[in-house]
C-alpha cells in the first residue's frame, strides 16, 4: 500500500487574504499540488475550502469509475 503524505497549509501573504495550499511530501521535499485560486476572507474559510479540496482528491482517487464489461 502506497502512503501519500499531503499537508494542508493556510498562508496569509497579505493581511486579510488567506490561501489554502495542498503540499505533497516526498522524503525531504515538499511541492504544492493544489492551491486556492483566490484569497479567502478568513483563516477558517481557507481551512474549510482546503479540507474540501483534499476530500475531493481522496474521493477521486477512491472512485473506481464506471463498471467495465470484460
């Protein structure tokens, strides 16, 4: 079983502008794999949006797709 280490980060580069970022950890390296398209007004809003994005990634990975006939 492959383990995926993904961190949800909330950044505030400008006061009052919060962005969520999903980062994948590969050994000692981190790289962004998804991020907010625009700023959110609060830390909580950015965190919730990031959690939703992470859940969508999980759901997409776990979805086997439509059944196939062999």
